[in-house]
């Protein structure tokens, strides 16, 4: 496998500054935005959480999972099952349970698929993802093809999740916490080992690492974090259906991580925002020469995906970093 | 389950398995020889089904439609390989996954533009209507036998092509060692185009013969693609023989599962895959 997607683990100081400013801007956004925008950005942050969970596998460890939506969806279903008919469930019990369920599923599937590699890994993660999809799709007891309603948003102490602003800030806090956690992990012994596995698994094994355990840990952790995103999604939309476990979702997620730039988690966040926004733009396209582009948005979407793959292998963040370092280089040139 | 019913289910399993093989063979050949993972393979199946619909409404003759459709499939595959896929052989699997995922969107939307989003039926030709009586109440339709026969003939043809012809020898050489095959004067570029086009044509024919049984509807390639992945994972990537045996196995488990354990039927195939992965992570027949 040639590595045309160079992963950029290191973020330049200039980029870090830009990201910090963007974060402050994000935190201040609700002050001047309409309800619709706040909801849409909350949704993007949830997807960003989801994308970061995949980046741990895809960008850091080099494992492309095409069935990641299953762990996302499962947590949403757990929330739906735990929420009673007439009252809200406590977040402090339901969230850990939902994440635990996703982690358990990921552990089970991971134990099998982590034994494979490359294309085999892609195909088997996708097949197991579809297995979960069909389990929920075909069984009326699990909601069937229509899915389930989450009747009440969970209760979360200080945060009143029924309030749009509270939900926004709760999601933002989750996003920052998970980002901080994953960045720490990247430089921990486990994170280093995972990156080693991406670069050369045989060598890591030769050096004495049990790569199976490391990969399985990453897979399980990633499943649990996808569960966090799925839980929040279920809480925000009040609804969960099998489509959220399907392979189109999984592929969109891969797309987000690629679009942003892999292996550093900041790229995954940027990619999720950018992808979601682009999708929104495509669905609003005008009628050109009697041809309704907005109605046939999938055509534009398909072309867009192909274009990103062909021309943007390092993602937006990689491009941005290159652009910035070019600026730095020019300024630094006279001293050299 | 009586003997007659058992026979019907056994025939159904065999026919479904052979149909899956037609798709999985193309998928596994394209992967084994060019190293490309193709998520859009299900779209070629859909394309075939819609071609069957289009050509039967034009010519009113399924036999003619099959020949025309196979030709269109082959030409389409050739163009796609020359125009797009050949630039992706050296890219990593992630790129290939995304590229072909993008293609699914493209093909679905083109299908919507050309044929719309309605469900269509494709009539069974007059000379294949009717069925073989087995008992007083049970019988087996001729058309299903015809589907099985077409697939079996193509499977045998594919085997003969790969093991008994010069082209087949080149294909095997290309799969074994690309550089060496090229050094020996094999035109590998042309070989790739042929293999790819053949894979597309096989998938299209599978879609065409299945069309009268399943009818023709949007996104019909999706579920069949997953089944093909299961077949390829069980059989071992790049192995035609593995794909054949795995396809029959999956066909049997799925068909009998639906009769004997209807609640768990959709899961059984994946359980089978899990067991194979536990036992042999590389599939049953890894080259």
C-alpha cells in the first residue's frame, strides 16, 4: 500500500493559533446566531466527535473501518430503549451504558476483524456493520425499518438539554474533552505504538509489541467514542433509525476524516464541519438550464468525492498547513 | 420438510449461490489481479437489471437483451477502466474505497435521470413460463432453472477461460507477478482492461437474469454488494475457486436459514463469516 494520504500528526504553532481562535469563535457563535444555525452547528460538533473516533483507527492506526456507523447507531438505540415513555432518563447512567454497549460490540467485532488487514479489514468491518444494520432493520422488536423515538432528552445536572444553548455548550465541552484526551493519547505509549503499527506492523511485532492487543484496544476505544457521538445524536434529534448504522454513513465518515486531514484529530473536526456544510450546499443547488441540480445532488456529491480523492490527498488541514508554512518560509528566508 | 420442498430449497440455494458467484468472481478477479477494491460493483448489477428492463421493452426478447446487455456491460467496463480505474492501481485502498463510493452516487443518480425512481417488472419470456410439477401442490418454475443454467454455463466458461486458454494463462501470470509478466511481453494494460470489462459484464448479466425474479428498483446494488463482500471474505480474496465454494455456501445458509430460522435468517450469513474469520482469517482459499 502506498501512502498517498500522508498523515500529519504534528500541528505547526501557526495552525494551533488559528485553531484556538476558531474554537473561541465557535464558543461565541450562539451569541449572534439564529436557532437554526445553533442546531446545525451542534449537529456538526456531534459529527466531529464521531469523525475523531474514526480518525483514531483510520489516521493513527491505519485501519480503515467501513462499518463504524454501527457503534454510533447502537448507542443511540440504547438511549431510545432506556428512555421511559413519560419521563427523561438520567444522563449519568444512560450515557455510560450506551458507550459501554458500543464498546462491547466493538470489542466483539474487533476481536475478529483485527486479525485481518488491508482490504480484508475493510470488507469484514463493512460486512459486520451491515449485520448490525439488518438486525435492527428486520426486527420489529428493535424498531424495524422505521426506527425509534427518544421521547425525552436525558437529564444532565447543570445542563438543561432541552435548552438549545445548553445542548450546544454541552456538546462543545464533550468535543473539547475528547479532543484533549485523544491528543494526549497520541503521545502516550499506546498512541506511539498505534502509530508504529500504521507505519510498519511487522517491525512492531518484531520489536516485541503485541499488535493484536493494541489494535483491539484502539478499535474498542474508537467504538466507545463513536457511541458518545451516537448518543448525543439520538438526544438531539429525538429519533434513531437503522440508516444511521448503514454503510453510507460509514463511508461519509471516512470522507470527513479524509477531507479534513488524517491522524491529528483537528483535521477530523474540520472535515466534519466542511463535509456537512458542503452537503447542505449541494442540496440547495439551483436549477441550471432546466436541470435541477439540487434534486440530483447525489450527482454533484459523487463528483465532489471523486475530486477530493484525486486532488486533495492531504485534506484541508494539510493544504492549510502547507499554505501557512510557505508564508513562514518566506518570512524566515533572510535569516537563513 | 418433505423431500419435494427440500428439493425446491436446494435448487433455490444453488441458483442464488451461482448468482452471487457471478458477482463475486468479478470482484475477486479485479482485486486479485489489479489490487482494486470496488464498492461500485453492486452498481454494475443494478445497471444490468435496468438494461434488461430497457432492452426487453425495446426488443421484447430477453435472449437478445442478454446479449446486448453483456456487450454494453463489457464496453462500459472497458471505458471505465481506461478512463478512471487505471489511475488508481497504485493508490492506497482508502482512495479506492472513496473513489468507488463516489461512483455509487454517480451511477445511482444517472440511473434516476435515465430511468426514474419507479419499480419496474421485467416479464419472463413466453417459452420459459410454466413450471416442472414435483408433487400435487408443489412445482418448480422453468425460469429459475434457466437462471441456474445460465450462471452455471458462465461459471464453467470462466473456469475454462482462465485454465484452458492463452488469455487465461496471461491473467494467471498477471495475478502472480505483474512485473515478470510484463517483462515476458504480456500487454498488461490490455489485460487489465479485459479483466475489468469481464467483471463488469458478469455482474451486468447477473443483474439481467435476476431482473425478472427480483424486479428492478433503485439502490438494488447495495444489499447484493454486501453479500458479495461476505462471499469474498469467506472464500479468500483473489481466489475464484474460493468465491465459487463460498457463494454456494452463502446461498445455502441464506436460503435454508429463511425457511428454518426466519427470525435469525439475515444474521446467519454473518455468523458463518465470523466463524470462518475465527478459523482462517485469510479466508478458505487464500492464494
